[in-house]
């Protein structure tokens, strides 16, 4: 009987200790932070993992995550600088930086999501209204969203929230604007193609002109060199003829006569010669 009483006492002590511990202890996990509220008023924040305390029945704890959270906003309409309506679907990554500010300003995650949506949408309206639609879709998208992130981050700090990044998931055109935008994009691409073709024709003309000039210069130089060589050859031939004539004038005269006859008499040519013709004398001498 005494053993049972002792066992009951131990169990009672354990239960009382457990209840007392739960009333006084605040356990903070690695991925969380806890706000201690005293009669509805936040008094302190525990961010370091481990065991902390609270005053029972007077203070209560509210747990907030340290993890990065995602805000997935609904598609919203905005007007670009060229007066085009754009449906923008974006997301934001954020975390609770100051639990006390966060609790006083927005209370919980749902309140934070609504406030962030308002802040980000207003900044996006301002930034997208400064750029044309084609730039937002093609060239300036990243820089625009970087500006939106920086400006929205500054405003969110007042609510104990830090925004790490904001990005556009999808940007669509309302159906009534798609045809006009696509027509403009086609016109722009055609203008660029026409410019490339014009620049190509201009470059081709320059290449042809340069090539023609070089060809004329090469031909002119070759003809000049040809004339020089021919002149030297003719001069040398004349000198050879002159020297030969000086050494054997009769043979030279005989050779020239044969050359003239060879060039003037062809097959089927009829000759009518006089008795004193040189060729007749040559033929007569050769038959003896």
C-alpha cells in the first residue's frame, strides 16, 4: 500500500512539473521565432533557438516562421507608357524580419499578404507606366522588376517584412490588344530586316567597286609591263636584224624575200610572174 502511495506521489509530481514547465518554458526551434505577448501587448522576441521563459497566465507566445515565404498574386491589369493594357502575373519572396513590427502592423500571414499585394501592385503600376510594352516584354523586364523590388522593399520594412525578390511569372495581353501589338512587332521586325538588307547591298556595292578598281589597276599595270617587254623585244629583234644585215646583206635580202612570199602566198593562189621576177629566178635556180 505504501508503495502505491509513493508511486502516486511521483506521478503527481511529474504531472505538476510538466504542467509548470509548459507554463513557464518557451521552446524556440531552429526555423522559427517567437513573440511574447503580455495581455495583448508584445513585450519581447525570441529568435535564438533554445529554451526561454514566459510568465504563466499573463504572457502568451506567438510563433512566426524564419523561412522565406512566397506571395503568389492574382493577375492584375496595368497600363504601359504606350497606353497598352497588360495583364501581369507576379510572385514575391519575403520573410518576417521584425516579429514585433510585423504583429503590430499586420498581425498574421494573411494580413501581410494583403498589405504586400497592395504595396507591390502600386509600385508595379508606377514602374510599368514608364516603359513601352515591347520594352517590358523584351528588353527592360529585369531592370523594371529590380526597381519594383527595391522600392517595395523600402515600404515593407515598416511592417517588419523584408522582400528578397519580385519577378513576373507571366505577362499577357488582353484579347483586344493582341492583334495591334503583334502587328507592331511584325512591322518592327520587317523594318530591322529591311535595314539589314540595305546595309548588305551597300556593303556589296563597296566590295564590287573596290574589286573593279583593283582589276583595272592590275590590267593597266599588266598591259604597261607587256608593252615594255614587247618594246624591248622589238628593239632587240631590230638590232639582231640590223647586225645580220650588216654582216650578210645579200642573205638578209634573200631571207626577207622568202618571208614576204611565205606570208603572201597561200594554197590555191595563182601567180603571174614576169621573166625578171625574183621568185622566178629563185625557182629557176633551184631547178638546176
